[in-house]
C-alpha cells in the first residue's frame, strides 16, 4: 500500500474538519477516498465542493463494502461508534474512531474485542495526547521526575454551555441522543489525560453528579468526583458547564514535589530530595525539604487531529506504535461511567465497573426521559 | 471598668505569645493580671521574667475564683477548652477561647449554652478573620458582588508536618491527646473561613479521610471532602500534611463570576452581566458572558491575635459586637467532625451532625488506640 484510502463516516463538524485537511494533502500517505452521510443533500454539497474524486455513500455499510477504502474515520454520534467500528473491522478495514469511544463500556469492550480479532490498526481521536503540555507531563511522571504520585486534582469547569447551546439540537444533552452530559460530551479528553499522563487508573470512585443544574436539560452538567488509586494516592475531578469563566487547572503532587498546569503553562515545584527521604532523616520538627520552583519549557507544536490521523496512517503503512490506541478509549469511558454509576447508586464504584449494571441504569434514564416527554 | 484584667490559662506557645503583647501594652483597655499553668517551673519563670505584678496560679479553677481577673484567655489543649470555659462563665468571667473551640460538638454546644446563660462576652481566637484577604472576600460575597455562590473549592495542603514534628510530643496526633489530626490542629481557620467568608454552612458532607498517610500516626492527615449547600451549590475541601510544597488556593464561583485567593492575592473574574441573566436572554449557542479580570486591592493590616484580643476587650468595655463570637466556634468544628464521621460511617453526614454518634465513634478511636499501645 502506498497511500491509505480513507473513508469518513458522518460529515458534521468533526468529519468535515478531518476531510478538509485530508483533501489539502496534509497527512502524508493518506488520501480521502470516500465519505458517507445519511443526508443526501450533504453528499450533494460534497460533490459540488470537492468534485467526483471522492466517492459518496448514503450508508456506512455500503461504503465499508465498496472496496474503495482501506480505513475509516468514524465521526458519527457516540452511540454509533462501536456498531460501525465492529462492522468496519468485519469488512477488513482499519478504524480511527472519534472520542468518546462509545457511551457505555459494554459496547466499547465489544468493539475492542472485534479490533483484536481483526488485527487491523485501531486508533482513537485523542488529539489532546499531541498537546506538548500533556506529553511533557506524561514524560516527567513516567521518567520518575515527580516521584510516586500522592494526589491529583483537576478542576475543569471551563466548558461553558448556555441554554441556547443545549436548545440548538433536540438530541443534545439527552440520555437517548448523547448518552450523557459534560462527562461524555466535553470531558473525554481530560478523562483520558487524567489517566494517560499520570499512568494511574482509579481503583474506586465516589462521585456526585448534578443533572440540569442552572439549565433545562436532563443529563449531568456539574460533577465532583473523588478517586482512590492502587498506590494509596487520591484524586479529585471537578467539572461543569454552567460556570463562567471556568477554570482549567491540573495539579499533581508526588514524592518529588508538585506540578501545576494552568493557563497553558506548566510549573514544577521540585524537591531537591524526595519527601520520603527527607522525612526519614529529618530531625527538626518544623523543617521542610528544599524546593526549587521553575517553569517547564514546553515545545511548540502538537498538530492535534491531523497528527492523530497521521500517526494512525503511519501505523497502517509502517507498523509504528500508535500514540492513541483505540483500546485506550475504554479507560476514560470507564471513569466517566463510574462517576454516573456512583451517583445513581449513591455509593462507591470499584473499577473495572459492572458494565451490565451501568447499561441497565442508563436504559432506566432513557425510559424515564421518554415518559417525561410523552 | 477602666481596664479589663485578663488571666491566661496555659503558657505554651500560644499563651506565651498572647502574654507578650499584653505585657507590652499593645491592647488598649486590657492588662495581663494573672496566669495559670500546671507546671510550677513555668510559673517560676514568669515571676522571674515578668515580675510580681502578674499573679500566678497552678490551677485555672483557683485563678477563676481569685477575684484578680475579669476575663480569661484559654490556651490549653483542645479537650480542656469547654471544661474551663464553662467553669469560667460560672465564676462570672468573660471568656476568649483559643481555636479549636473543642474536639467534639457536644461539649462545645454545652460551652455555648453556658456562655448564653452567663451573659458574659464570649469570643474565639479566629485571628484569620482579621486577615484583610478574607474580610474582603466576605464583604464581596455579602454585598452581592459575586452573586449567588455556585461552587467553593479550597485546596489547603500546605500544612507540611514531618514525622519529626509528630514525634516531638507524645500527645501529638493522637485521639486521646489532640482528638484528631489535620482537621482539628491545622485547619480550624480554613474550616471557619470557608463558612464565614461565604456565609454558607454545608447541608451535608461526604468526606474521605486517610489516617497516618506517609506518617506513623493514628489520626487523619489527608482529607478530601465534598459538601452540598442549601442553595444547590457544591464545595470541595482538600487538605493534607504530607505533601510538599502544598497549595493554598481558595476558589469561589458565583452567578457574577469567580474569585480566586492564592499567593496572598485575590483575583476577580467579574461578569458584566450575571450568568443567569445572560443565559436567559442569549440566543447564540457558543456565546458566553463578557468577563473582566482584575486584582482586588487588599488593604494592609490585620493584626491577627492582638486584634481579636482587642476586639474582645472592646466588647467587654463598650458592648461592641465581636468579629469572632465564641458561638461561631461550633460551625467549623461541626464541619470538621462531619468529615471524620462521614469517613467512619462511610456515608453521608447531614448537618447539624448527630453529636452523640460522633462522641461514641471518637471514644472508639481512643479505646482502640489505648489497646494498640498497651
């Protein structure tokens, strides 16, 4: 294969964005070969704008079986990702799925299993993994510069969404349409980076979601979650869509100091000696370790979506490892599902979660919602 | 009365500090008339250093009944505060109690009741209420500048205490000696300011305390607490003694924007129009309110302990209202007790708390501790 022939499913905002940089030839070794969208008028626009070189299909199933493509980029509503990915794998296609991987882990686990059976290249559009800030954070933690982690704290409340936003589509902020609120729609990146950059998945979670706070919607738009990790560390994740201006501040403290990412800067308060060592030898009741505060240099770059598509293309052509393997999508989603489940059960949720219980509880929400609309 | 004759109970670090500024005549209308301490050698030092003008007593009971004083400043271990205050009120004395008011709310409620019956002036040494930062915050919130509060978030993890500190006194960080850890010893100010500055007491609390984390102690030294308020707002309070360098960052978001206190500065992101109003009239899905960011000027001053003692003296002499009424001590303590109780019961705690249940659980800790030492 010289060029990966890509098909895009779903030409909404995201799908159209991906198409644009592919058409401009910004991804080496990839070409946009086909698109599918259920709206004939959207396909007519495509023909008019992009010409006949790109084949159009009214259904993804048809496109998957056309022989016109080698891989697909799935940009459809969340619920459809696993369904379409599983079909694409069955058709022998490589898959790059938009985030979130899906709405509930049960369907995402099935997607992961289908990917494994297929042996195809399976990626997820976690474009924030190309952000130099979070790449650097991950590298600092993985290399031991911060020492063993003791606490994580992410306040990510700058996802402001007005009622007008929620009213702009009938599917928005509904259990049936999107399968959730801020956790599934706005936070997938942060929920992924929280575990990816730290290398820690929570062991158990206790969370407190508010539904329709200051907004006329049925899903969660204000969440506080507490997490415990295997190594004894704890974490907090706070998010909302009704506060303005919100905050985006990620603090991680470890045995060798503290890192804070805020305002696109990373500050490191680094202990000259690990706290555990200092504490072991220190004999002065009010002494504390020597600390050096400095800003970590962050390289420019981070090509976001384009870089993830390039990375996935490279993997297809050269077998290089993926920055964002599709299998990882279940991690952030597990955390997200756990937060809702903890609220619904008003108790602790151990990870991995009881996927059937979550699925049942989600169905209850959908049914209740349908009744209240009827 | 021209001068309030003050007696100090307990000449440890705090008591000695109060004595020093009183002897220097830094509190108008007050004079240090007597001190009591259970250590005769400490009293001998007092005689030598401060002369015969100050009477000394080996027991507070004796001092309370000596006729030598009009009011007492209680600087004894936490458990003794209510016992001594109740006795002092019975002797017709005014009382200024060091924080925390006590260890459990049951005894503090009894102290408050004794104060009410006595009609004497009853204050608590919440010296941080004289800090211009928090006075300003309280004023901004009370005057409506921030609008209705939606979220509070205090990360107060800069209470670093090494093992050497904990080893420096056998009573330290024990249930029998101090009645708790970071909540009762380091956080009383923040727990008070959290409710005083915002004007909001939590309606219920779910908290997660770790005991002896990275330290060989039996009490809590790492806490994450989630609070819900009557108006629907939520809050987070995170504290620890083992992290270095810690953080002291208090963020409050409201209908008119956000205030953050950090590094002794107060930043206000103020919305030109309240969010609730903007949201009601806005018709553009991705629009947000106009926001102005600025630093709030903070006046110099805040005489801390001395100012609280002056304020209490003024109240005795002139009947002026107290900045820190003794009755307020139960508020922060209720929050503190609720956090422990939530951990011990692994569930929600409604406020006001079940004071008998807390007392019983505390006794269990003390007994378990005694057994493990035997």
